[in-house]
C-alpha cells in the first residue's frame, strides 16, 4: 500500500503533476464505481465472464455468484489473494491469475475489492 | 462445485500423469477414460448427442436450434462446396479426383496419419494440397470457400462414425501425444488450456455462450455461427479459442493444430459426423 503510494508520488514528481496524481489516487480508492468498471470491463477484470454480479449484464456461471462479500470474506487480504492468483489456492481453477499475468495491477485489484465490498 | 473440480482433477491429472511417469502412449486407454468421463458426468445425454456441442448441454438452446434447422443457414455453403468440387481446374481435373470416392462420404476418415510424410493430414490441409498439386491457388484456412468445401464433405458423410486410425508407428504416436499435450496445456494471458473450457466446464456459461463438451467436439465442424453471420472452419475455431484467452493463435494448419485435431477426432471415434453445424 505505502509502496504503491510512494511509487505514484515518484512518478508524479517526475512528470510534474503531483497534485493531480495524488488526488487521482485518493479519489479512486474512495470510489467503488471505478472498481465496478474494472470488474465489468472485458479488457480488464471481465469478472462477468464467469460470475454473476449485481447489475452486471449477461453473466456466465463458471464461478459462484459474487454477493455478501463482506460477510463471506471479512479478510480483505483473502480477496486480494484470490484475484491476484487463485491457482495458489486451487491449482486447477480456471480463474485467471490477474496479478501474476499482469492483467490487473495492485491498485486496480484494490479498487475491485472496494467494489466487491459493496456487494 | 468442489465435486466438479475434483472430478475434473482426477480426469485431467489422470490423463496427463501417465505421460510424465513413463513414455508409453496408449490412445486406446485414453479413449476409454475420456469417454467414461463424459458419459458419467452427463448420464442423461445420449452418446450420439454429444456431437451437437452446446445443444447437448442446454435444453433452452436446443429449442432455438430446432428452429434454426428449419432453414439451415449452412445450406448455401454445402451447395457452393458441391459446385466447387465439380468445377474443373485449368488442367481439367477436379477436387474430387484427389480423394477416394470423389470426396463423397469420407469426412469421417480425416485426419489420418500419412506414413510417407510422417505427418497428420487433416481435411483442410488435404484440400489445399490438392489445389496446389493441380496448379491452383490454395485457399485461406479461415475462408468461406474452405468452409464450403468441408461443409459439403461433412454433409455427404453425415451419420458415419468417426474412424480415425493411429498406426503403430512411433511418429503417429508422437503426433497424437503432442496433440494431447497441447490440449491440456494452459496458455495465454488468461491461463486456459483447451481442457479448462471443454473438459472441466462443458455446459458452463462463459457470458452467454454455452461451452461444448470435448467429446465429439469436431463432429459438427465446420459450423455456421449466427454471431459471425457466416461459416467457420476448424482452423478458425481453434484460432478464435486461442485469441479468447489472449493467447497467440498458431498459423492455419500448423503441425500442432493438426495434432490437436488428430487427438480430438480420435476421441470422437464411433460418434457420427453431424456437420455442418449451426451455432448461436
């Protein structure tokens, strides 16, 4: 988390846009709407391919419906782990290893988890 | 869910493990395990119905299909293929001259292992080899023209059981093994093997698409897909499936694609040719 932030700040300093970048980051983490966008976007999470999610059109069913997330996954780290690389828990899963295969970065995964916690 | 994954694990690992443990390739034993896996998992599906792909898995889709088949959307392709078969080349010969029985009723025998070249010869490859041998231009493996030729050949072979032979030749066994390995190897940014979708999850929904079972998955090829609004060859389908998992598709009729086709067709032995097919 801290590493992420300082990376961003570094990048921002380099491009001379400190204010905008820091604001951008804090706005994102406070807005699950972005997480929803990432989760639904076919080029990003594309979670709807396999999971039913509230308000998501044309979902698939290879994985369980994503609901009641706070009750079922009180530990945020667990959700991050599942999205990052579910093959670590279940070698045969078809769920893509989003972080390992560079489909989603840490920031995007955090945003998706924020969104999941609204479900 | 758990049970589903477990059963798939037993099958996939069971199929892959002996390959690693010793070097004996045993297509007959694979065939038996493969068929048993599907018939046990889907006890209500009639054996010959597996060739109908997604329709064998989903009642709602089947109803739509019955309506589609009232005016088969692949009919024009069969007609076009029939004409192309009869049309003389510049040298006076025809496509039919390259094939046993003029190409009629023989689709179930492809692919075969050619002991001369030491390679798997699929129908699509044989068609282009024929064109080239007669001084004609080969067709793109994903073209409507190619699909028309295989549609015609499939149509004249409907109901005939796949009859794929693996000669007792180490090269044939190696080709079979390589196709099998390709089928079970995960690839692409999304980390899928062919088996992830068509063995682990047949009947499952990817968005709104219903996944076809790997048993009999080639019997209906080529297919008219409403989503494409035209025909798809086996090459096109393989390349599309590779792209869907953000993998790099192989060139048409690459030796690996031919080996996968050899493996899957052998697994479909005994099941009737049902092509050309119509898909949503």
